């Protein structure tokens, strides 16, 4: 198959290895000419995953037409807030038979659309919803690129498309399950990044393991509460894209969102942290969109609310923890 990956960050680069390992030709889109040159000439992405050598099947271009035209599978791997823009740039070069996969995790500001919904909105004249899928789960690029055992989920409104994506990406070290609950999968992928920021704050401020365990558990309840309000299946939140991705993102040293929270817990300001990073922490923008989304839906998400106030209203982390711990007494319930 001829495949393309729009986005040459660490995750897009790791996925190019999987596709190439399965015998597919891969063309990656990168905005930076330096990355394009490094991939084509040296078979390395010197900015992201510099230690990984890419197969000759993987090439790169900064021209979106070269990347999209004539491909069978197109993967969108840019930050979530750029998905609409990139889909609009790519749309003129679709022939209508492609399948599209989103591997970005977030909720679009203002519209409150998931990433697959954004793609559906932009590409509706050339593709049906049944040609769009999501690949998600506990899968840090650093470990996938080193062929460490990883399990993820392929999800789509079409079982045929979900199975197609499963077959395209599955290797002996990268196991892909199918889950038809695309809303649950995408809500999980977005909210877990917010909770990872909170977990990082807990670690940075040295609040201890008890607090972190409570945060992950009660955060999972918030995630499930929002998802079920949107029609998702409760079972999804007990699976790989729910509790699985939540655990790895809240605990791993590879987690950019956890690292943002950790630095905030240590006293740094968000603006300083963001300006020092060469990769996007999706949870920052997602916190704002999910907080506003939950308010509009009247879904109670107290941890998300406090992360929002810490990030955007200059609340001290200690005040946020105090507010959560001194809420009215409640019974522990699932919903």
C-alpha cells in the first residue's frame, strides 16, 4: 500500500516505522525543510527520535500534494489544534477512495468536535464517515520506535475500516485491538492528557502516591462521566484507551503533559514551560476546550476545572488541591 503521514513529530515518525515494517511505502509531511532533508538524505528525523534509523521506504516532503495524492491510507499526526487546517490543505488532493486515520488527541475549541469529527466535517465532500478511523491507546513513541511491546485500539464507525487499520499497523510488537466506540476512544484520549497535567503537578509538588492514586481514580470517573453523557460505552473507559492510556500518561517520564504539570508543581509558569518545549503538550489546549465543553453540557468535572484554573487563572496548585479535598462529602459512585 502507498501510505502517508501528515506530521513528522515523534509519533508520526514512530508510526512510519510500523507501516514500513509491514511492507508499505510511507511519505511523511513535515513543515521544516531540515526534517525533510534529514529523512530523505540520512534516513533520520534529527529533531524527533534522532536515535532511530528509518527504512528507505520512508521518505518526506514539505508539499502536501506530494504526500496525499495517490495514497491508500492517510494518517493525520499533527497537533490537534492544527488538524482542521491540515485537512483543508489536503482535501483538494483526495480521490475519494482513501482511508484516513487520526492519531491526534484533543477536542477542537469552540466547536467541541473530536478529531475524527473535524476530519469528517472538512472532508465530507470527498469521504464518508465510514472511511475515517482513530488509532489510540497507551503508546509512547519512544518505546514504539524501540519495538517495545505496545497495545492500542483501532476505532471507526465502520467495522471494515477499523479492521483495515488494525491490519495495516499490527506487528508482533504492536498489537492492535478493534473498538467500535469511537466517541469513547476519543474522549478518553483527550481527557487523559488533562489528568496527566494534574498528575505531574502532584509529583512536582511532592503530594505523594496516595494523592496520585486518588487523582487517577477520580479522574477516570470524570472521563467516564463525560463520555457517557456523549453516548459512549462505559466499557471503553475500562479498556486500553481509557484506564490504560490514563495510567501511562500520568506516570511515564515520556509524557509531555505530565512533565508540564511537574514543572508547574515545582513553581514554574506555564508560559515559560511552553516556550522551552520543542513538542506540543496537547493537554494544555485540551484543558480549556474540555472545561468549556463540560460546562456547556453541565457535566461535573472538578479535577478538570482546577487544572483549568491553575493553567489559565493563575490559581496556586496548593489552592486547587485544597479546594478538591474540602468539597462537600459524597458517596463514591460511578456516575
